[in-house]
């Protein structure tokens, strides 16, 4: 496939007949780890420039601490060894920023709630209050819940979050009761373990989950999967659990695309086997200057797909999950 088919290059004005492929970004954070942001209008401008019609927007469930022992202010969780702590304000900040948009632009965003500690057995009470406090439909789901997350897990205060934790089970039950998509980041493994070491934790959650949609962010891929073929595991889980969806973003994009940024055949085959269960995401954090570049590269995944599957992965699946199928 060639780049000629790409229609998401930056543009300043809409064409007379909009021949662009409409995209939905199913994974973007309005804030970075320090809880800073370019703001919702900048997000909309970046979406327009990249041909992205709608986006599923998370805050950031944790905030990086600037520890007194560190000489410089960190910008990213990896910048030093200081801890990250749960930051519940994130959810209300998301709404506050979205309120600055026009009604038409606001309707392009599906906000998600994520600012809770998934190892807290009473986190679900917080979610109930949050969801009950706002009009129905305000929140479109729960996530991105950060569970196994390599170096981030090592920096989290408190207990290590896992997909099969009792607190997470309650959150999953909440999503099932209210028919909300649940979006989790649960790495398949981490350094020092076999490449699929944590997959059974996710499977345990999938076995008890009574909801309709569970999205596995990045299909559980992290840097440790560079030399490992993870596709058979993703295929097995998708075939065994109808509720499971995967978002291809962040480390997953590096796995799906080869050195020339063309999609790997085994991934194309997998996506064609499960065309209704895959969405794309940018996983950009709070700053949107490189948005077009990041999501443009992600959208290269579409170049390997048949026309029908391409439309589903580009937007229809995400619209079904988060926008009531609005086309
Ligand atoms: Zn993310």
C-alpha cells in the first residue's frame, strides 16, 4: 500500500466535497502526567487538521509527583523515580475543559471517567457518585484504567493494580450494570517474565465480566514484545471472549507496522478475522503539536485492510461503542 491513499494530512480548510476518510481516535488523553494540557480547543484543531471527526477522551488517572529529592520538575512519569498518585480531579477537569467548546465540537468528544484507584474496594462508590451527578450520557464509559503498566506500575503509590483484583471486579460489575464500555491498560507481561505472564489476569476478568465491551488498550503490548509474536494470543482471546476489543495505539502500533510503516501480514489477517473488534488510538497526552504525525502513522494500519474492514476500524466500531453508532 502506498501513502497516496492517506487523506489525513494537515489542512486548513475543508474541501468542497469531503472526500477525506473520517477517523475516530479511540484513545487520547486531555492531560499529561503533570496534568497539563494544550486545552480542548487545541485538541479540536488538531483533530480537524488530522481528519479526525470524533475522539474518546480520557483525563489521566495519576499525577506524577515532583519530589523534593529531584532537582528538576518532571514532565513524564519516566523522567525520574518519583511516584505517581491517583488524581481524581482529572475527571471533572476533563468536563470543565470540554465545556469551553461549541456544542457541535463538544458532541465530537466521548469523555471517559478514570480518576480512581482500581485497588480500592470503594472506588466503585466514587464512580456511582460521579455518574449519578451528571446527566445520563455525559460519561461514555470507564477508563483508561491503568493496571499492569511496566515502569509506571513500579512508580505507583499503594497496591499494584491488576485486572483480577477484587476492586477491579467491582468496577467491571459497575460497567456491566450500566452498560458502559470498560477500557483497561493491562500489559501482557513486563521485564523478567515470560511474554504472556500477566495474560491470565486479564482472562480472569474476562471470564467474570458481564458487560458488553471490554477494550484492551494496545492489545497488552509493551516494549518487551519486540522479539515476541503476540498475535496468536490476541487472536485466541478475541475468539474466546466476544466482549473483548483491542485498541491499536502506542506500543501496539510499533508492533503492527513494519520498518517501512506498512502493516505486518499476520496483524492484517487478525484484524480481518475480527473486523468489528478493533479500534485505533493516538494515545497522545495533553499536547497536540505532533498529533497529526502520531495518528497519521497509526492510521497506516488501515492501508492493509479490505475496504469494509477499513471503514469499521477507522470509525464505525468506535462510533458503535461510544457514539451510539452516529455516522
Ligand atoms: Zn493511554
